[in-house]
């Protein structure tokens, strides 16, 4: 049976450039300019593709590379609006952008619930997770008028109860030390080679942290900020609630182990980073 998460992938060719128009962003290290909500990015082409997609990082747009709509863009464009778009029918713009703002978090919740169902340690919660996933999928298929009335925060709170339970069960089954670092400020922390199996890193700030060679199996990473973190050689093969946009903001290499449902980011080097300590040991033995 295919993993439902495989369908929750952005397909820019089937979208109407919604992520390049609907959200606002401010000039920062992530973006070189300000862009108000509802205004098309200057890089958006007539066919709704990005004119600098292959060089976003080089031209100062790294914020775009870490955004993931979880397939919400094509859901709005192709399902909610039946293939119509805001350019050829400008009167649709306001309702399309509003629908996208609801659909994106709904699709992210679909991702987490699907992962919960793929987690054997949380089998006791599978019935509840399945019921909530069915309801979340129903919301994703609502007409635009009904979508506008969805209380996303209330629905997220219900889903979060399940996700908290899943995290507790997965961590409890881990043989590691299971440190609780929920919401901790670990920016720039030196965690190279750390045993973080079963760690609660929910919402932790790990910007620029050194996690080279760290063992993050069964660690809960929902909401963790790992931008700029060095994951070279780290083991995230069974990390819980890890997403594509988190990985795209981090640095890894060919030796970084990832869950099978996630692809290795294209900007990561294709070879494993050299380990200076290992090199010194090898030289000492000569």
C-alpha cells in the first residue's frame, strides 16, 4: 500500500504560482526584497514557474528553497478551482489566495497524520489518527466558500493531541537516553556525535547547530528549526515528523541517513564530508 505522504508533494506545473503570490515576505537574509501578500513575486513567469528556480540560493532567495506547500498549491488550483487561475480570471484572485492560506496548513497536518499511521509504536492511536486524517482530507476537498470558514487553529489543536501521543510512544520505545529538549534554545550547540535517540526536540531552536554524526533516530522534530544545522553523517532514518522544508534549510551530505519518504536535498554534496578526527587517527596509525 503506497504511503499517503507520497502524494503530498508540490507539483509546480499543476499549480498557479500560489506560493509566489499569496504569502507576504520581508527583505532579510531569506529574501532580497519586500513582497506584500497577494502580489506576484518578480521572478514569477507567465507560465507560473520561477524564472530563477535553479539559482535561487545564489541570487539571495534561500527562503523560497525551504518553503513546502505539501501539494496544497495544486489542490487549490486543480481541485478547488477546477484548473482555473487568478491571471486569466482576476476576479478569482482573492478567493484563490485565501483558499491557499487554509489549504497549506491542512496539507501539512495530513502529512503528520499519515506519518502517525505509518508508525508501529503508535498503533494504539491509529484509529483516532485515521479518523482525523479522513476529516482532514474532507476539509481539503471543500469548496472555496466552505474553506474560508474552516477554523484551522481548532483543527490543528485536535490533531496535535494525537501527534503528542504518537511522540510519547515513539520516544518511550527508544533505547537511547531520550533527553527532553522541547522548545530549548540550542542555536549553535555543539552536538557532534551526540546520542539523541528518542529526544524530544519539538519546537527546539537548532539554528546552526553542529549535529555531525549525531544519532537522531526516533527523535521528535516537529517544529524544530534546523536552518543551517550541520547534519553531515547524522542518522535521521527514523526521526519523527521530519519534513522536506526542514531538510532544505539544513546542511547534510551523502552520509546523512534520512527517512525513505524524504529525498536528499539537491544542494547537499554528493559525497560524505571528511571527518578530521578520523583522518588524524588514520595518519597516526601509519
